C-alpha cells in the first residue's frame, strides 16, 4: 500500500502596494486573510516559492505537483524581507525586462494575487557568535538586511555587498556595530578574500550568484558557522538553475 504524499499548502495573499526602494529593487507588500496561515519559521532568510501560471490561474483548488508536471506552473524563490500583523514584504531585484518574477513585481498592483509555497529557511544570526560576516549581492540583500536587523545591540558585524550602481545601496536599521562595504559584482570575491577574519567564533552568511559563492566556499573553511548558498546563476532562468543544482549534487 502506498502512503499518500501530504501536499504542501498553497498560501494565497493579495498585493496591497508596491514601492521602488532603489532603481533596481521593487518592494511588494501583500496581505489578506491567508496571512494567518503562513508559518513564521524564525529564520531571517525565510523564503517562499512564488507560483506563476503561464496559462492563467486555474479554477478551483491548486495542485502544484500536477500543474508543474503539466507545464502549467513555474516557481521563483524569494525571501520574506519582513512581516507585520497585516502584511508580508518581499523585495524583488528588477534585472531588466528578462525573466518572470522581476517584471511581474515591477508591474504588480493592489488586488493582484500572490500565491506561494513555504516558507523554508535555515539561518538566523547566532546571538552567541563573537562576530558576523554577511556577503552577497542584490538578490541576497533582503536576507542580509533581515539578518543585520536581527543582530543584538553592539554585535560586531561586517557586510560586503555587490551592487551594479551606487544608487542600489540601502541603509540598514540596526544597533549592531556594523561595517558595510559596497563593492562591484566583479570584485566581490577578491574583496572577501582580502578580509582578515577575526579570531573567535564567527557566523558567516554568504548568499548570491552561484559562481561567486562557489569561489568563496574555501575562504570560509575554518569558520564555526557558515550558511553559504547560490541564489541564481548568470544566464540561467530559475528552473534551469535549480535543475543544475540537483545535477551538481548528484
Ligand atoms: C532562497 C532564495 C532566496 C531568494 N531571495 C530573493 C529575494 O528576496 N529577492 C530577489 O530579487 N531575488 C531573490 N532570489 C533570487 C531569485 O530567485 C532569482 O534571481 C530568480 O532567478 C529571479 O527570477 P526571474 O523570473 O526574475 O528571472 P529568471 O527567469 O529566473 O532569469 C532570467 C534571466 O535573468 C538572470 N537573473 C536572474 N536573477 C538575476 C539577478 N538577481 N540579477 C541579474 N540577473 C538575474 C538569469 O541569469 C537569467 O539569465 C532568491 C533565491 C533563492 C534561492
């Protein structure tokens, strides 16, 4: 006898508003009665799988596995930047007119559906760490910002963040002892290699473009706690990128 697989619930919210944070980052807020059912997993990198339907949203209940198999569902992965009693906040990089989620967010308007699976996640800054290091690019900026804002008062932290333009830099709301360095995507790896990691117990969060993250893994070999992950890959849409991760892991 086969045990039926428990289906992951589909969460349904409604867009309540959008705002451009920088020329390449658009914030989408969403709320509604479905918000209460979205679990809070306590991770500052909590992420969801947004659902997009190439032929339009199907009538009735949504079976993600069946729709995906039929080519009627595609997903994109996004961080929950913040959550209030009424709203969930997601910040999207708008990397031009290519792709699905970036252009969707740029055009989103109040009343639009926001459907997703999740959340997953695996990181929150360890309060007992002696120092913290955040490394990433604009795709990881929402998770980096949430992590920085969760640091205890006076925590020692450094962030190296790659942006294409100075206008894409943002401010962090933190009481930590934070040193932020904005760098270009081409120099991120070299800049991180040049950082003298402090002694003591460290906690590193390094997420972003996969090629850069792969080069950085050996740099953090001796670090006590490491969260390192590729978020996207140059020249690959997300489905192809996720498939390449599965092939690499096999
Ligand atoms: C756990 C997790 C959390 C994430 N959180 C966020 C988040 O909060 N905000 C966010 O913006 N992204 C986030 N990302 C990255 C996001 O899922 C990818 O960038 C995704 O590919 C964007 O989908 P798209 O439909 O816009 O582009 P796709 O259709 O997937 O890709 C189209 C083309 O655009 C390129 N591309 C994709 N992303 C970028 C980018 N950021 N910059 C430049 N070119 C790109 C691709 O290489 C491809 O050539 C996260 C990824 C993961 C795994």
